[in-house]
């Protein structure tokens, strides 16, 4: 029976039939690998996700971590699952062999990890954060800190966090007030309060490696005054041995709507022993590496949750008997599976386009990371940069809608906690908020990414989409034309919005811009998939063609309203008088 | 300080400045009333909602009712709140004085009840169902049953339910299998299993009056074989005294995503003593009276939840300091309230149009009930009939989006259970499901309401909207033209969809039709409000004008994509091969 977590068939299609990931093995970095080793890691991921992660997903929601004032209690299945994950080696899946890594392509490691995210987003958050933390330190930290903190993380002994937000400063990092004072011995002492720290406290690992944004005494106001520090929950000796507690206290756990299995903490740092990462004043720049990785991770998580919701809804719709087709309603005719009802099909087909389209985008972005490291680095980095806000926000919005549809397909049952789909929704509802809200992503895209370097990122995106349109077979020429027209419209409206150089007015409808660009990018993903499926027979490929047709005919037309609003130059949202609300 | 539950000012505007509810007091039925008595009931509703309902809203979610095998345990605040509600007399608010009612206009009673729904949707569900149950019985039950069951309900001693769904038959009532056997003494014995029974068991009242759809032995298959029965949880003597238990057992409680404070039960009926309501075979027709009332009640509940979410988000956005305006970002400038950020305004203003537009529609529908009883009955009934699916489904979809926006405006805080907005979302998520899913409402609208009686309902709706457009002052002529164009498009596409008489194909995109018609109707509500506000100065009226502008410029354009899909005649959803999903 097919898994209800993710679709192996779809992953194979995207990785091998579309992205030609097998060809990466000709590059020196991946020379030890082959399609067989990729498949082996995908398979072991599916197995462990199914056996160790999915099995406690519900319990970890119902019996969320709790803090009794002394320690944090977490159901034991979480630790067992993390141990099983660590044993796969995937914690260092895409990292260098030199640090014990597997040197898998990012795109393969991303696909492997999606199994864990779909099976149990809350438990998978611990390794997700640990990997992003380790990656940052591998790039920017001193060698001795890599040995002391990173290697134990990659061995699964330590876990990692990112500590950016503060109670008074969520999205606005320029208001960070946590301060760092040089201790005279090269280390610093950090004091302040950090909020929304996922994995911020627990006893799942020997200690926790916090990456903390703080302001060194005398540093300037704003983001330029921020530096990045390593702060262990415990002091860690040069030999990697965990010593006594550092000045890091759990002030309390946040109790969330979903994602409950991941502890989310308020942490108090008091004269905590801290080690500077890289140079002073460069903290946010370093952190952005981790944040960009985390943003792709958030997009991947949103896709994974939407995907598993879709698969559950699909299975339910094939089994649940209810009602009869509209035409010739005969009360004594047997009821039909609800998948026969057009409106149920609408929800399923829309969801299919969201989750398979979202997965395609996430894997495409992950492959850009590989290109950045082993291919045409400059171009890949630029394209990834412009795509990142979409990779984060589009799945967070639309794959969440797939979770909403999954509830609706299940009817009343979907609204009960006896079925998993309501939890998937609650879990996924975090994704439009953390790692930069969707609103922030819109500002990032329209305010920075498409204008930076004289619009080079947008030009590259448009060129890339047009190339894909040019490669499409004749049967999809209509879709290609729609994409071409969308690209033109996007480029034109971008120029128009910035024509008078007033950011307040240019950005008044940045979310509509993000929506329009996002739907255009996903339409591109569907043309790519349709092209990869062209000429191939059978229901799997028919499904890809069908979904592409649906996306171009039922979804892409949504962009009309967004484009028209942007083209109208309406600045109501910038100009209005708040007193009228 | 303004309430965060509902807006008294907005209710006054809608009731008196727009709907001219004070003029109803010239009609004999309402002759005892005046604006002063209306205001007194509105005020007492606001007070009791604030003091007795809002105060336990969160606790009733966190400590949901539980069944220990013997009885259902509910936190004591619920009973106290219901007692306070009963003391207002609003249980029989719109009913005849002859049965102890207040003879308030429905529109006023609906506005009063919205306070309780906004303050605590779960607790308000008990009286909502009791009132709808009592109304049905007042119309259709025998006199002796009115005395035995209805009067105690209106006194607050008994509560009521509706028992339609069964585990195998949710939306498809033609598959109901619960059976009724005549007992020879005029009563019946009912046996079967009923699912999703809100208020199905508890000890909040002396007994519970279930209205049960069942099939009398020998009745035909399908909905025509359904009869309606009164089944008490206990046997009730002719004197209204509660006797021993009837054959009604609680098989279990459902554990929901939200709406947790309302028990939701699986009930087993075994040879339960039952009394026929009206005639055999007319059960569904009677039940539809209750369902139509309940559908307006669901729409009102969805509006109320969205409204309170909006008010909470608005208050938060005015207080929470974060970031700076985009232009001239100065890191040492003090942070601004987040209401200054255009994207936060977008969410607030969109929400304002959803909840105030939805409230206008719900009150308009309630006034149609009054017109039906004391005015131009035939026309009001027809218009109400065609509007009912929209009154139910539009707020369930869009005011739920207001709850989603309220979470997003709160950022990470909104995702925690320490803030109320996540509960509002979870509570409201039920509304697109119960009392006929939104999908069912789309089929009802396009498949029945706009085609019945040769399209008389649609013609009346279009005429009514056009009259409103004709009344609009010159400053809103642009909106009036958009409404006129929308009406024309709706009428044309309806004719086109039914032109070949194939329901399977006509209904393939019924949800898109419901969406388009719904947005058009709410645009009409906004033109009505703008017209009622015309020429009046001050931020409240400016807010109405601003919201109308937003709805016509940012929201109504959504209809383009829905209309284009409908006009294209696309039948993908009817024709596709399920194996491709």
C-alpha cells in the first residue's frame, strides 16, 4: 500500500525524471554516490519516518512537553526517534566527509528530510535546527569552536538553536537589546531575554548550543550593531566534555496551537559564557545564512505537512461512501465514494497542485544550493536569493490550504482529534509566522530581492522561466504562453511600482506582489513537471498533466486580481487613517 | 473602553441607520416595543455576554466536557451562564407573547444573540439549538407536545437538539437508517445511531428534547421516507414532569479541534419512546425549517467569531510596538504600533470588510424573517430562500479568514494559547462543515435556489441589488456600476450553465459559483452601508467608506477568476479520471 506520509513515486519523478539528480554524481563532490546510494537513503528515511516518527506524532501533540519548574518532560518516543535519525548519518547528510558528513547533494538530503517532516514535524524540528546551526558554525566559527560544538552536534550528542527574537522584538531585529560584554579572555558574557526559541530547552541531548544575537557594549544601534555568539546551555570543555550549567535559564514554555511537540521557550541569559562567531557587527549577516537555510526548511516543512494531509484526504475520499452523483439521483442506488463528487475532487486536485508544486519548488531550490557549491555558483546563488521568500511563504500559505481542504474532505470527522488532519492544520499554521512572517517575505521580495543589483535577480528569474517555456512541447504551448505573459506582467509591474522611488508606496501591496510572483513560479513548476511527463503514459503521468491543467486554468487566473491591484497603483493601505479601522 | 466582543456602535448603525428597525414598531406585532426596549435588550446582552460568557470561554476550551462512562462533566460556569441567559427572556425573544415570548423582531433578537456567540460560541450553542428546536415544534407539533416539551424549553428547564446525521450518513440524509415502529398507542419506538449531535448529552437541563429523523416501517427509500420524532432523554409526563430515562444512551463524545465546550455526541436510540411531529414522510420538510434557521445561526456565529477576532487584532495592532515605517528606516527612531505597517492594515481592513459585511448580511436576512411574518411575506421568503446558502457559507469561509488574519497580526503570540485568537480560529473552523458543508451550500444555491420557480429567486435577488445600486449617491456611482455589471454576469452565467440541462456539468464548479455570488452579495452589503453613511462625518463613517472602497477595489476583483472559470464551461472536475489523483 502506498504511504500516507509522502509519495516515493513523486519524489523519484522529481529527482530523476525532472531534476536529473543522478547526473550530479559526475561531479567530484558526489563521485562516491550513485542513484543506488540516493535511493538507499530515501528508503531508509521513509522507513524510519514511518516507524519512529509518524508513530508518536499524535501523542506528542496530545501530551506536549511540560516544564515543572525543574526540568522539561518530553514523551520518550522523541528521544528514541532522534537516536534512530542520528543513526542514519543524515544529520551531516550534505556535509563534508571531513566532518563525518555523507556529501549527499542538498537536493537528495532535502528529499530525505521531507519524510521526517511529513511524519512528525515537531520531532523533526530538533535535527532541522541542529543542522542549520552546525552549517552556520562550519562556515563562520573558529576551528576550536567547530571541534567543541559542531562535531558533537553532528554526532547527535548536542542539539542547536537560533536565538534571535526577544519579547519586545519579533520581526524587528534592529531592536534586539541582549548585550554582550567582553570578559577579557576572548570570551564574552551575554545577558538578555530571548523569545520563541524552538528546541530552547529539553533533555534530549547532552547540552544545547544556542546561537545568540547580541549587542556588544558600545556597538551601534540597529542591525549593524549585532554580533553572533555561541552560548552553551552547559559549559563545554575543550575536549567536548559537558560541564556545569551556564547562565541560561528556562523562563517558561510557550503553549502553541500546534507544533506542540517542539519545545518553544523563553530563555533568560545572565552573564552567560559566550564565544563570538566570526567578527563583531557581522552577526546578522551570519545569521542570514542560517535563516535562509531555515526558510527553505520551513517551506519544505509546509509542503510536507500539506502533502501528508493531501494523501490522507485522498485515501479517505476513495473509501468513504456518501451520496450519489448529482445526475439521476436514485435513492436506492448504492452510495459512491466521495471522490466522485466534483467539489471533493476540486479540493483534492487543488491540494495536489499545491503540494506537488510546492515540493517541486523546494527541491528546485535545494538543487540550486548544490549548483551554488558545485556548478554555476554566481547564477545559482542569485536565483536562490530571489526565490527564497517564495520558497518560504508560498508553501506556508497554499500547502496550509491543502491541510484546510483535507479537514473539509473528511467532513465532521476531519474536525475531530480522532483523525490526524486537524493536527496537520494546526502544525502547519505556524509556518506563515516563523522565520519571517509571510508579510516580511513580501517586503523582502519586492523591497530587496527584485530590485537588488539593478534587478539582476528578477531578470534571471524571468529568463529562467522563459527558457522553461521555450522547452515545453507543443501540447503545452498554451501554458507556455500564459507563463510568458505572466513574466512580462511581473517585470512591468515591478518597474512601475518602483518608478517614483518611494518605498512606502511601492511596498503598499507587497503581499499581493508576493502572491502573484508565487503563483507564477508554481505555474512554472507545473510546466516543468508537465514537460518531464510529456509522452509518458499511465495514471501517474496523466495526473501530472491533469494537475498542470488545473493549475493553469483554475489557479493561475487568481493572479489577475493581484496584478490589477498592483498595476492600479492603489496606495490605500499606505495612506489610510488608522482611526477609521 | 470599547468592547472586544462586538461593536455596539456598528450594531446601532446597521439596525437603526441602515435597516431602520425602529420603524418596525409601527407594525402591530411589535407595537409594545420601541427603540428603547430594543436598546435595553442589546445592552443586557452585551453585559451578560461580557460577564458570564466571555469569562469562561477559554476554560471551557482547555477543560472540555468529558464523559466518564456515567455522566458528562462540564465546568460549572456553563450552567451559570445559561441561567443568566434564560433570565433575560431571550430564549423566547422573537416568539409570541402567548408562549411567554418577547415578540422582539428577529433582527433585534439576532443582534442580541450575536453578543453571546462572539463571547462564547460553545456555550451559546445550547440555547441556539434549543430555540431552533422550539421554533420547529411551535410550528409543526401537536398542542399537547408543545405544552409538554416546548414550554419547559422556553422556561430554560429543558434543552433541545437536532438528530439528523448518522455515522454512515453525514450530508446524505437519504441514507438515514434509524427506524421508527408504531407502538399502537399513537407513540413510536425509535432505534438507531445518530452522529454529531451538538448538546447531545449533558446535565445542564432537566432533560434533553431530541428531534430525530427516522424511517417508519414500510416507508419508501430516500428522503421522502423520513419522519420527524420527539424523543426525550427522559420520559416526560403530561404535566411536564421529568420521569425515568428513555432508551437514549450516550455512545461517546467527539473530541473536536475547537467548539470544544459544546458536547458533541454519538447517541444510541434503542426502542426509545417517540412522538411523531406532524405527518409521516414530512420529516425532512419540517427539519428544513430548523435547518434554515440553524444555517442563519451558523452564519451569525461565524460572523461573531470573526468579529471578535478582528477586534482583538485591532486592539493588539494599536498597542504592539514593532519596527518602523519602510521609508527612511532609522534604527534609533522609536518603534511604531504595528497598525502603521501596510500589510497589517491589509489584514485588518480585509477583516473589517468580512466581519462588518457579514454582520450586515446576517441582520439583513434576519429582517427578511420579520418581513416574512409581518410584511411582504412571499417576496421576503423567496429572497431569504435564495440568500440562505450564502448567509451560511460566506461568513463560514471569509470570517474564518478574519480569524486567520487575527492570528497573523498577533505574530507568534497569536499562535499561542495564551492569546484567545487561536481558539477563535479553531472554533470557527467548524462552521464550513456543519449544517451542510460549504460544498453542499454551493449545490443548493446553483442546483436549486437560482433555478427554482423558473429562476424567480435569482431574478428577485438581482432586482433587489439593482435597486440598491439605483439608490446609491453619486459619489458611489462607480461601485453601483460594478454591482450592476456583476449582477448581469451572474444572471448570464447561470443561464449558460443550465443551457444544456445537464446537472452534472452545470454543477461542476458550484463552489466557484457560490464564491462569486457571495462576494457580489457582500459588495451589495457594502454599497448599502456606504449609502447609509453618506454625508455623515467622523471616523466611524469614514471607516465604512474606507471599507467599502477596499471591498470594491481589493475584494470584488476576486470574482473575475470565478466568473471566467464558470463562463469557460470547464468541466474538468466532473469529467476527470479519479485514478490520476
